[in-house]
C-alpha cells in the first residue's frame, strides 16, 4: 500500500505546492475589505475543488457566486443564492466537490482564566537585566537561562503569531523606532500585508491577546526593559527570533475573520518564510479547509504549535487536535495541571500557563499576568524556535516532528493523578535541556527519527473499489465513505483524529512512527444519516515512511434528503438526484449504499418499516437505461428487488429480483423525456448491518459487471 499512499500524498502535495503572492501590500489607496465580511455568514460556503472546470461546475450547480479563491489549497469561497441552506448546498455537491462546508465564524482567542496587570506574590528569580524578569517564575522553571547561556536565543528563526495584532510600538516586542526584529504581517480582514511601522491592526485597547502571545514566545531579552521571552535574543534585536503578526481577530467588531480568512493568512505566512506558527485560539467544529491549510504548513516544514484550550477537562479541541500540530496544555508553578487546562491523549507537551508575567499592549505598565493555554502554547513555540536555531547552527534541517521529539525527550515530569498526567503529553517543556541535547547533534543521523505519513482510506462495503498497480480502480461514483471519524491510537497511548472526505483518505502528517489501532466511527449523521457499523483496523509505519490502511465500512451516502436530515430517500418526491449530485453522468457507473435507516432514529424519526431507496435521473426519448443491482452477490446479507418508474411514478416493467446466482436486472428504452426513478427494496424487509448493496447503471451502455 506504500505506493498507493505515495500517489495520494503526491496528489496532496501538488494540490498544496504552488506558492502565490496573496495579499501583497498596496502602494496607495485604502485597504479593501475581505469580501467574506460583506456577505451574510449563512450564505457562505467553502468548497474544495479539483480544477477550475470543477469549480465552475460546482458554482453553476448551486447557482452560487465565487467570492474568492485560494489556489494553493484549491479552495474557494462561494456566496449561495438566497434561500439555499449551507447543509443542503454541501449535500448537493457531495460527489462533485472535494469537500464543502460553511465558512465558520465561531472560533475565538482562547479566553484568559484570570488576567491581571500586576504581579503579586510571585517569588523573585535571578535572570538577565530585564527589570521585571525576577517576577517571571516561569522563565527559570523551563530552564530558559540555561538555554540562553548555551547560545539558544532564537536568532534567525521566524515565529508567526496567529492572533490579534501584537503591539509593535512596545519596545519589548519590536525595537524602537526602527522595529527591525519584526517582519511584515498579514491582515486577514483587509487581505493586505502591512509593515512593522504601520499602525496597530485593530483597536489597541481591545485587541490585547496577541501581545501576550508574542511576548511569551519572544519578548526581547537582556535589553534592560520590561520582561524576557523564550526566544528573545541576548541584548540586541538581531539575536532574537523574528516576529510576524498574522491578524485573524480584531477587525471592526473585534471578532473572528472566519476560516477562509485564516487559511489565507496561513498560506501567506508559509509562502513568506515563517518557521514556527503559534495558535492560541480555537474551538468550533472540524474544518477540512483548516486541516488542509495546516497540512500545507507541515508539508513545507513549518512547526505548528497550538494551545489545548481552557475547558478544564479531558476534551478534544481544534485546531490543536489536528494531526501534526504540537498541542500544549498548561501547568502551574508546581508542575501540576492548572485548574482550567484542557488535557487528553492528543496533547503533546505542557508548559507554564498560570499567572505568567509578560508583555501587554503598550499602555500603562506595558505588562500583565497572562494565563491559560494561550500562554502555554507560545512558551513551546519559542522553545521550538530556540531548538531550531541551534540545530541550524549545526548545519541541520530538522522536520517538525524531530523538533517535537527533542522537546519531548527533554521535558520534565508533570505532577498529579496518573489519569491527568497521562493527558499532559510528554511533560513540561525544559528548553535548557532541549538546547543541551540539540547542541550535541552534529549530523542528520543523530537527530531523532523523522515522523511518518499515514493515510486512512474508508471504502464503502458495497463498492467495487480495489487497488491495482496504478492505484485505486473503481466504477463507483463515490467509493469512499466521507465524513467518517478516524482515530489513530499509537502504541504510546497518543491519539490523533481526522475525518475522511468525499475525495479520499484522512491524512496524518508528521506522525509518530510505530503501531496504531485504527478506529472508524460515524460518518456525520447530518450528511449521511450516520452508520451502525463502527470498524477497527491496524497500521504500522516506520520512521520517515508512508503507510496506508484501507478499511471498509457500511454507509448509505444517499439516504438523507438534501437539507433535511429527517427525510429519507424512500419516495420519488425525496429521491436522490444523480444528475445534480455528480454532474454529467458517465455512460456506465456503480453506486454503493445500504438498506439502513435505523441510525436516523436518534433524530426522532420513526423507523416506519423497511428501508426503501429511490434514485432519479433524466432520460431522453430513445435512450436506453440498463440497471443491475445486488446485495448477496457482492457480499451483503440482503436480496434486492429493483423497480423502474416513469416520470408519472408508474412502473415501466415488472420488478426484477436478485437470485442466488444473478443480480436483479432491468433494461428499458425511454419513450418520453423526463425524470425516471430507480427504486430498490430488500425483499424480506430486512435492514441494518450487513444489508449493503451495489447498483450498476448503464446509459446506452452495459452497466459494470459484478
């Protein structure tokens, strides 16, 4: 399967490879607003397209206007016509687009548990000449002075702060007045780059979060002012990590720019040479767009750090829970989990995040007691920058996973109950020990083993899909089960989560090598009516290698009527529209589905007897339709009864029934133009697990054999 995954990864890499010039700073005139901000959120749909022709077909089918495109990710933002719901639109293009989802606006900076602007009751600590450094208990806790003494200061590494703008007038964030340590940023609200000397992007007295994140990662150190940061250099701006602001919060109302704006900012940052991305924000539902944007960063060697969230419990969180990202929980001065920190088996590391003194906007004292995993995340981002600098000084070019492993192997233990400690990652980061380890690595062979790339492909049990020398072979218009929830459980206990898409596998980049249990649940009830068939498998992968696990799950992608998760496709009025779902139909194709509507009961929908599936397509006079259907003959438990209805809903021929040795077959030449209906029933009224089937269709051609 390695060759197959290589082709899938090459496809993704080519999909994400082109580096564009998004958001180049205008030389004159007012900055244009992001067009998404002028469109009602409920009418915005993000689609992943295959090529420009495919995007045109998707927008034409929906009657939608293309607002903006992101060619690096082959993603587009559409404005839907009035009255077309996002869920219905996504359902209509299920077989046409790579994915379709709302442009979500429900994410936020991770809220601070108890922010204050003065440090009280914190024991003094010795450090550089920064006057408030003795009040920064977290600096010696993570061994930062030891890192600095060994030359680990962040020099030459660029950290992108994905947040509100940070205050570039603050002398501890950008040297004044030249601001040479800061790099141009990107404002996702205006789609414009801006210079370090440009005004604050937002409202200085409101949008303060980014200034805290930037200071934790890399406040200028040993400069005789304010506080210190992990990668803040040693007395001169040229020795510190460079900071690049990526503004996704703030704007006119202080809100979130939306997922599409974030993807634009991430791609811009990667294309402009960022080395580390800090993300102290999150929440909301899974997003294929954000997953592919972060994959774009990982494929370009960018280290991505994300805060685990402040939900206080064992809970999954986005984006920190995405594969390949370094998820960071928060600890207190005693190396215990803070009361607010989210934790769980997907967390990679912990860092101080309670009452941590750092930079504020340049108002009043210019400092505050930051807190939350929002503060812990940039501690790890700064530590990663320092380790990366030291390795580069040694002539090495590590992968994101190799940097993570150095931080994990040198971390200090977290204290507390065993079940909580297990959810705090490898321990609390110790950048001093990490730099010591990195300094001793002089050749690529001495680096920790690189991460692995894993693909989990979920095929429908009724599909004819198989793998040949050239990859996937199928006549099925939708052989994959999209929206399935895939969890990988590593031999170490580490867990990772992603979803399959209509275009193929769930990808896990920069993953730990080793053995995994694969758990597949779902898919989404809203889109596909769910599934009563959770499946399990296993996959093993060597360092730096690729692996593909192929599982089969019973699902009925066509059961739910577009826009109405309570309505089955059991009547001509609610039939699945094959003409619209897939665009122009090929002369011969198959569909895989199931007699399985029991999973819809959770919506309060009565089962109402055996499941019936009805499909529709248009025929022209004289056109011949050939149909073939079977369950038992393709490995299922059922026996299929097949009926063809004319535009009036009247059977055109007697029903056909599958036999022990032959599928149900019907051939009919249309006498009139119109919509014809394909009705499938299980002869004995059975449904549920095992009752999957395959439907073959030929338009003036023989249907595929089975």
